[in-house]
C-alpha cells in the first residue's frame, strides 16, 4: 500500500515521526513545530543532543523564510544542477529573521531533496527536521525494515522503501570563506569546485 504526501504531512502536523526513503539514504522526519517529535528522533537514533538536526525544505523560498544568510557561493550552489539533490549547505542565521524554533542556533544545515514524494510533503508541511534513519554511529540501513529493527522504538508512520543512493549528501559549509566541504558524499569535491569557479 502506497503512502501519500498528505498522509505524511498529516502525521507530521500531529507531532509524529516519519521513516521514509529520500533521494540519498533513508530518513527520519519531524516537524520543528513539535519539540516532542524532534526529541523522539534523538531517542530513536540514540543521537547526542549536542548534534543539531539538519533541515529539509521544498525550495529556496522556504530557506529565506528561515532567516538564513545566503552568501554568493551558496547562491551558486543553490542554482547548480545538484539542487534539488544530494547537497547540504551550512548557512548562518540572521536572529532577527529566524523563527522561534531556531533561536538557539547560529547556523543551519539545509537541503532540498530530489524526491517527488518528500518534496510534496515539504510543500504541505513546511520545513522539516530530517536525519538519516540509523542508530547513531551505526551503518545506515538499506531498507525501512532494517531501519526499524535498528532504531530504539518505532516511528509513527513508515513509508516502505530503500534509500536511493549508497552515500549521504555532501555537506558544504558556506559560513566560511572559502567554503569548506564538511562531509564527502554523493556530490564530489570536483563537482563542487566546478560550480564555485
């Protein structure tokens, strides 16, 4: 039985956690409007609380709404062939424009995924906290069944499937000059350099 974007958005709006495939590895998603749902992601993964969760958005307009500061290199990357896709950007936050749930953070890691179901859910639900669906420190599972077996508890909704890539997204820190690749992933260093020339 397939799961619709409306079902995903409804679960998230009610404070639930969703396990689902993304365009890279499997992910756990929660609405930042529900702190209990965000807390549950930490519990499911046994993730240290000092490690902030990345954010997924449906498009650039949602990034602006988060109060993110988008320097010239980030603009180039957002306009590249790798967005939507497996590219995560670390951006500084303007505290005057950031929503309340980001007030204790000075930066965010943000990504626009290349997955139709997830993008539609993001359009319906707004920006989401989304992180890989593995127990902290463990290998990312290949299927949602494997993920459920690895997690410390059960998500409220599971969208059956597999991750679409063998590696996570590439993380580029755009708060630094020059930018720095923080995690090597699907998008290669050479591809990043080519965009930033």
